[in-house]
C-alpha cells in the first residue's frame, strides 16, 4: 500500500510518517523538509502547493490513501477552508481515499453543546477550532462522492509516548474518569494508521482519546 502524507513535516505529520514507516508502507511525503528530517529512506519527498489542485491531484496518483495533516497559519485560519476544498477536489481527481486531520472543537460535550461553544473553551484556540468545524460541516459532511474520513483529536493533544492504548469515538468528546480529554500525538498517529488499515469510518468523522 502506498500512502501520501500532506503536511508531513508538522508536529502531527511527523508522527504519522513515523508510524506509517514503522509498518513498512510505501510513502510519499508532501513537504518542504529533507529526508534527513524524517530519518527514513522509505519515502519519496515532493514539494507541492496545497492550493494548486491540479498539481496536488497529480502527486496523489498511484497512492491508495492520502492523509492530510495540513494546519493553517495561526494568523489566517481561513486558509483551512481553501486548502480543504483543494484537497477534496484533488483526491476526487486522483480517485483516492482522503483521511484529514480535523479539530476537537466540533465534538459534543453534551447533546446540545459542542466543545468550542463551551464557556471555558480557550479564546486563543477558537479561530482554528471554528475553522475546522466549518470545514467539517460545509465540506466533508456534504461530500457524497469522495471516500473521506475526518479525524478529531481530543481537547488536549501533546508530544508524548506511543502506548497503543486509547479509545475511539465518533461525535462525542472522549474524557476519562476525571473529566480530562487528551491524546498524545504518537497515539493519535497510531489511530490514524489503524483507520488506513481497517477503514471503519468511511464518509464519517471519528475521534481518538484516552
């Protein structure tokens, strides 16, 4: 199986690359980084503008699945919508499955309340959380042709360890007995590559947490 990873050089992207490489997949990394950065020889690197849909589609050809870990700049989270439209269009052109990293803000904390709308949600993270919610609602949930999956992390995602011990949910925020919601980037990557292999959430959103 060949996996293309968009945004491979980012914090989450790096972990996805490492996890996929550990399972001996053939990898194409869409990134401006060098091979030395990733520490793997089992990868083809290519720099592609995510907003150039035709070039992106060409780079996706021959892959079985594309994983996007693209993160918009903090100064302009509106770019997420434009980038997501390009990703979806390119994946459709290339006839390839797309798994995209989303946000936690659209996860439910009760039947009528999403995390981003909760009173204690940090103001500094609202722009990107709202951008991810907009993409989920306006692009993915309305997409009928593409085989897509959107993956939400828990409320707190951190650099940690690969434990391979986590829970999977759909639209509700995963919390532990103390009401905490978290996932390491390493285990988040495990859950994503598991989904590559198991394909349990076609045309759905799911979430990973402890």
